[in-house]
């Protein structure tokens, strides 16, 4: 599933070519991403709107749109296998698993592809947007996320550190891959309960959350499976993964064998040497 670095890479790739473009028409090959909105209503709402800006919040891509006097937002969540691919002219064939096509007035295209069909599109007016985004926690790469912020978030909570990192209400944007890499770099056992973290461990964790996510962005995201950037290209961070997906392989730091366990219902990779229980 695309996490913060992948979504950030997509947003950066779309912002340049899409900003200022007007949606001329929309073709839908599925309505699974629309929730309760009908295809006709979705198309009517977005057709002739201008893309003012594209932003990321957590794992959401936010298209800020303007139609006449009305401004609103299309919030896209890619879930498991969604991709947004921009083509400056009509390709010979549609990408595989295309669920929606946006055609712009300059005859460029944005394709939404989604193998598993879990992706979602939500149209939000400014009020709905405020409520919608208030459910998300702090942005880990924003100035609002300080060492003290993390300390405060952890205070009084009893869950495991991995469950904490995955909870989008506390810190948004971290998913299964980056959580495992962050915990490995921090030498923390994924099931370690939050009350057992020392101040020094929290400081180290804070540093590694930011460092790992920034490295992920720099590498253009992780393409273990379906993820592609806005140009349809793979990311590079899978080459830098040290524990995720490495069960049975030797740890590069201590030569212990990487293990896979379940934590918070998710397959979790860790090194028993570097991250002792
Ligand atoms: Zn190790």
C-alpha cells in the first residue's frame, strides 16, 4: 500500500503538469471508488472544474478544485493497489486495470488504475474537508512534529509501538513497510509496549521516523508490488529495505535471521538480534 513517501512522490509528480488544468470529461469503468455518490453526480461535479493545487495529507491526495465561485476538494486514497498516472497525450492503449480516466482541456490524461478496487474518491466541500482531515494525526515531516510532540502522543498510551506507528490518528502517513524499517533502525521490538520506552528511545525514534520517511521520498518511494509514480515508473526504496520482506535472511548489522511475526494484525519483520524482546 502506498505510504507517505509514495503518496508524496505522486503528488510532487502531478503538481507540475496538472496545476491549472481544467477537467474536460471523465470516463468511469468502475464505481467502486465513489462510495455512495453515483457516477453521474461524480462526473457532473468535477467536469469543467480547474485544478488549483494538489496536496498530500497523510496517505490522501487532495485535489483542490474550483468551479465558478465554488471551491471544493477531491480526496483520493489509493489503498492497496491504486495508482494515478499522468500522460501528456493519449496513449496507444489504456493502462491495465484502468478504473477512471480524466481528460483535460489540453488533451492530456490522468488514469486511475486499481487492481484490487479498494481505492476511494471523495468530494468534499470546505466544511466537510475540515472535519474529514481533523481525524488525521500530525504530519511527521511538518514542523509541528517535534520530539516533544511524540513524547506527548506516547504518554498514557499502552499499545505496542508498532500499533501506535500504524494508527493514523496519532501520526499520519506511516504504514507497514516504513513502520518496520523505522523500528529496526531504532532497535525497538515491534511489540514493545509504549510505557516501556525510555526518553532516549523516544528521541531516537523521533529522529528515525523523519529520517526513514525522508529517505523514502528521496528514493521515489518503495515498489515492492504495484506502486508506480505519476509517470508510471517504479520507486527505488525497495533496494534500501533492511527488514521488511526479508524473513529468513541475515540481518546486515548482526547476522541474526530476520523473523516475521504478527503485530496489530499485520505481518511484521524484525531482527531478534538488533530488536530484542
Ligand atoms: Zn540485527
